[in-house]
């Protein structure tokens, strides 16, 4: 039975994270954002707290916590700065959890353990310039050589922390003619001959995060770096996306909550026409919508956390949570901007502009809103079964 109450340990963990965000992330969030600076000090502190391996078993260097705890981490971190929740999604949700689910024991010891300990950052390399929602159209190839190694060629784009990651989980076609059934997954290490990474500049938001692209030209990868079997790459990617989407949805709670808290505070301080603007029904409507969306989004997120803790497949539920929560976060940021007026439009006066800019990307990555709508409709119509 789904239990919506947090345990004492989870409440203490939540309190610890809120203190961390309030004292370490928020005081420098504006400066990091405006200077487009990735704060390695905060990443190091996240690693020290065990956040980069929160759901990885202790035997592989992680904290061994459950998915409710992961939801708490994502929410609290995004309340501070979505750039670091993005790191959590990419490093842990997409890469490390995929290695935990499909990696060999040797791969877990060699790659997963240092990732969980925060000694090495990890990236997830699926998207290409012409292959995002349509994964099967990827052009990257991995051709097996006579000595058993694979030669990888291709270009991946919009890769979180591409230039900072020491380990890259790369998807490429070992059988190009087989569509999605011909995709395989490999671990590449930064510095391999023929592998190059580059940052993407001038993004709309997430200025204090790292986003980039990777270029592979005859990169020789040993067979020991193949994750799962040949042709299992699509399955691995979809499993990873179910994990990543969970952290994105949970993180969105942090944006909604921050926008709600700032809006309530401002609406009670700002007066026009002789009364607090919080007395105006149009302002109350926007705040009420934030409250509704925060509560409904949290219910969807915690339902997924419960399912993951039970070992149940949750593709349908996590899709619904990601769709609803990210749209709700952008709506909250938009309404918060309206409530704050010109103060919300200036980064000198309010963090609302940062929340607004950062809330736009999650509606696109890890499945656009339109992809999730299609998934939900086709499941309801019986055209596909999302949970197998």
C-alpha cells in the first residue's frame, strides 16, 4: 500500500538537504548563473554528501537509499539551482542507474563505483543533431573489428556535462539496417583517441550547467566496454530514461515550490491601490494554481517512487509524472514572473527569471510533452502497453 508519509530518516535527510541548499547553493546561484559558471565546489560537496550515488548500493560506493530519498534530493537541489539537478539526472539517473541495471560486475567495479563516489562524473550520450525523439534514426555506428573491438563514429549533441564527464555512456548502431534493434551501448572514457567533446554556448537557460556535444572518429572501444548485449541499446536507453525522467519530474517540484514561496512572500509585501496584491483575485488564482500543481505533481512523483521501490515497471506512470510536473513548473515560473512584474523580469531583483529560463528545457528533454501525450493516449487506446 502506498504510504505518503516520510520516515524519520527521510525527514532528517530532507532537513539536511534544505540546509545545504540554503547555505551553499542559493547564496551563489545568481552569480553562477549570470557568469555561466559551473561551480565545481558545489559538485564536490554533493559528492561528499553521497548525492551522486544516492540510490546506488553501498557495495558499489553509493549511499544505498531508496527512490523516495532520490525524489527528495532532486526537489531540494532544483529549488536551489536546476543546473545541479540536471547533473543528478544525467550522472545518476541516466548513466549510473543504467550501469547498475545492465553492467557486468567488472563494469560496476571499474565505472560505476567511482561514479557513485563522485570521483568521476558521467554523461549519457543518446541524442544527435537529427535524432532526438526518433532514437532509431541515429547515425552513429559501432562496427566490430576482427580483434573483437568496436570502431565508433558519429556525433552526439545536447549532452549534459559532456566536456566534464570522465565516463560517457554512448549509444550507436552495431547493425545499422536493424533500426532500434541494432542499437548497442558502450562506455567510453574521456581521452580516448578519436573522441572529442565541445561545450554548447548561448543556451536559453541552465547557464550554470554544462551542455555539450561529442565527436567520435574511429574511436576504438574494447569489447569489455559493451554494456549488455549487442542490440540491447534501445532497451537500456528506455530503462535509463525511466530513471532520468523520475529525477526530472521530482526536480520540477523544487521549481514549483520555490516559485510558490517567492510569490506568496512578494504578494504579501507588495501593495497597489491601497492593499496587498495578494488580496487581488487574479493573483490568488495564480497562487492557487501553483498549490494545486505542486500537490498533484508530488502525488505522481511519489507514486513512481513507490513503484520503483517495489521493483515494479513504471514507464506509464513516470511519463505522466514527467509531463505533468515539468509543464506545471514552467506554468508556476511564468505566473511567478507575472506576479513579480518588473522585479521578476530583472535578475538583479529576483531569482524568478532564473527559474523561468531553467524551467523551459525540461519540457523538451527526456521526452517532449508531445511525446508523453502520445504515449499516454496510445496506452489508453490499447495501441501499446507502456509497462509491458
